[in-house]
C-alpha cells in the first residue's frame, strides 16, 4: 500500500540556538515534528555527520573564514564553522526530539571531500545515501519534510525528493532557515513551490 513518510532533516544540536551553526528559532521545529509523527506510518531522520577534517569547514582552508565561498573537488562550497562532527554533542539529535518513532537514520557528509546537503545524495550527485531505495522498498510514494535548515539541507532534500519521483510536501511551520543573505529562505520556498513541492501547515496534516 502506498504510504507517506515523514523525513526529519538534521534536527541536531549544532543547528539549534547555541549550536555551532545555529539556525534562528531552530528549536521551534521540535514540538511541531514531535506532534506530527503519529500521523505517519514511517518516520526517518537525516543526520549531518562530518569527520573532524571535513572540507566544508573553513578551519580546513588556510586564510578563509566561515561563510566564504571556495571550490572543493570541482564544486562550489560555502565554508561553514566546524559543525556536526561525528561523535560530538553538536552532532547528536536534539534532546527533546522524539526518536522513539524513527525507523531509520541516514547519515550524510561523511566523506571528507564532498558535502551533502540533501538526505538523498551528496552535492555532486556522486553517491546516494540509500534513502530513496529504502523508501521505495517500503512502498513510499509521498514524503513530508520538516527540519533544518529550510534554505540549505531541507531545500536540497526537497528538490531531490521531487527528482526521485516522490510527491513532496514541506511542513511550513516545521522548518526554519539560516538566511545567510536576507531573503534566502523566501527564495528557497519559491523555488521549492515552483518545482512542485506542496507547502502545508502541520495543523492541516490529517490524523494529527
Ligand atoms: C546544513 C550547512 C552545512 C543543514 C548542513 O543541515 O542545513 N547546513 N551542513
Ligand atoms: Zn554540514
């Protein structure tokens, strides 16, 4: 039977206020997604999970600072503060996030040389995380996304979900963005809508 899966994107300490790459109001998504989970048969979570020397970190590039842009392995790369280092507190899921209903966790960004914003593929579309096949093996045809950050990992996950053929929704009150440049979140929402992503508020999700 075709099912709808909830995908929780990167709800990790480093993306919450006080974290290394804090998303403003990032913690506001937690009660929303905790309430939503009971409306879904399948819940999965992605986890940004970098080695300490990951090349998306400004600290790995002499003379460059966070939020500058450079090239890594032929791809344009925004340099970030060190974040979500494997095994660190910052990489852990938020303490208040209900993990009891999460069926599988997909880790990404594990290869030093390539970043991975999407929960489906790395940024060069060189390798898949396995999420699409995992979902298809469970007859998932539709996905509902929530989490962090709206204009980075949620955005790329949504665009890949559409590409992979899933009917894709984003919980508008279940996400927050970085807005590195003011307007980034608005334009990410516009581009997602144009690609066919349906925006839905959590209160309109059936069974919740
Ligand atoms: C993210 C920047 C770097 C995210 C991950 O989860 O949105 N952003 N790594
Ligand atoms: Zn990252």
